[in-house]
C-alpha cells in the first residue's frame, strides 16, 4: 500500500511516498481504507526531530499521522462485523508514529466514529470529519474553558487556522463581538465568508473590517502582517479592553493580542508599561450609527456587564510562549488578566476526548460550524508540511 514515511529527521523533503506491507487488524481492531489524513502542526515538529512535549520522537523509519477517515474494510476478532463498509473517522492517539499517513490503517474499534449525515441527508465529507476529530474536539474543549457569552469582546489569534475559524464562528453565534487576527487579505476574505447567515447583511468597510448597515460590526478583521495592526485593533476597541483572548500562537503576536485585555497596556500591545504608538486608518475602524464605537457598542446586546478579562491559551505555534502565561513569568508582568489553560504545563489533565469529538462532529453535520480545510494530494505530504510551517494554509490541513 501507499504510505508516507521518513527515515531521518529534517525538512519537509524527508517525507517520501513508499510502498509498505498492508497492516493486519488484531483483536479489537479494524482495518480502514483511508481517504483523508489529518496533518497537525505537531507533525512538523516531530518531523524536524525536535524533542519535548507534547510528543516524544519516534523510532525511524516512521509513518506519521494521527487522524484518518475512510471505510472499514476488515474487522479483527471480537469486533462487530456490522462495521464493515461503514464510513468512519478516528483519532489514533497521542503518539508520534500513529501511522495515519497511509492508505490502510489499523484502528482500535473503540476509537471509531461513524461519520454522521448532514441535515440534507448527505454524509459529512471525510476531510471535514477529520477536522472535527482532532481540531474540532480541541475547539469544543477550549470553548468550554473560555465560556464565551454575548457580553464578550473576543480577540482570536491565527483566526484563519483550523481552530481559529471555529472560534470565530462560535463567538459570533454566541452574540459576542470578535476581533479576528489573520495574516494577509486572502485569509481575511475567508473569515468574511464565515459570517453566520444572521449577519449576512454586512458590507465591507475597508480592508481590515466589516460592519452592518444597522450598526457596529460583530466582526472586525485585522491583518497582523501590517506593522500597525495593534493600532487597528485598539481602534476597533475604541479605548476599551477586550474581555477574552483565544491564543494558540504565543510569542510576540500572542502577547500583543493579550495586552488588549489589560487596561494598563499601551497601544503597542506590549505588557503593562509599553510605549503607545501608531494610529489606524479610518477605514479600519467599524463605526456605530453616530460614527464612533462606544463602550456601549462593545458590550452585549442584552445589557449584561462584560466578563472578567481572560486569556485562554491552547498552544504556542510561534515556538515561544505567550508572556502572560505562568511558565513565561506572568507573575513578573503583574497583569490583572485571568489566564486559563487548555494546553501547557499548568493545564488540567484533558478528560476523555470522545464526548468532545462527538460534539464537534454534530456541530459540523448540523451546519452550526462551516468547516474550512486546506486539502493537499496525499503524495504531496512534504508540500503540506511546508505550507503549514510557512503559515500559507487556512483551516485544517488534510491529505486526500
């Protein structure tokens, strides 16, 4: 069968398409003919040979990948034969050598999820199901920790990524206002397309944001590749702090975004004590009917008070931690921001993942979430890794 392997650690080019023997399912397992294979940023870290959490390095050669979708072909002893022929998706576990970049994959029957049908009766696309098994599951878990309400003003870093696109949709559906950070106009345009149907009467108001003809926008888009992006975000907030930051980037970007929560921070996005600088273009600011964004506009529509300013961190894709996190010395910042951890040294142990996977699949099947995927041909796994590392992807990366 076809499989993607690497015999050494290094750049994306170490990933090669090879022929390997078909696996055989043992007791309690099934063999899946896979048609979609999830690619995660952690896969690129392991491929480079960078040891440390969240995964150890595998023995070489190895077939990476931990998320697959396809059709059950064979069942092992003790597995209900009714699984044969069913469309399924599965997460293979927190292992560095899961074997998911292969056209035939052995999976524990207890890890299988039958791919649900959409409301139209058509089955959920396998690549969309892949996105829900891993990324969607993490989104549901992180959103539970964040507890978004209509009173929130939410800043999402990497908003065009697999998790970010789901966070933006869920926050908008909750009635919150969202400042979405993404790199480049193409990613901003993708985010505009994620507006819920209830907000489809919006019109573009400059390159960095949208607004409703009836009042201020629920969604402000900010290009973080613009050197003045912090000023644009500050202008959207009209001098008031955000109430929630969802950050999986960390580093300078995550820290600057988190500083938008802190009343004592300057407009540079530096922690307390930073120097204010930078203005924003008028077209970057969503306007109320009076021409200004007021504190009232940034609150909830039902008059409830804004929530406690909080950061929910779920990773550090930049390679460096957000400086508001405890392991980066948040106590030295003296911030009033409440930090909640979905991932990291201070995060609580993650509970059974299956309920979160089921909830994510149901949200995609119902249409509550529009699933965004970046699809790459299976044989081009090296290209998928390169594009992911270079931040040239949108949504969940999937080999097909």
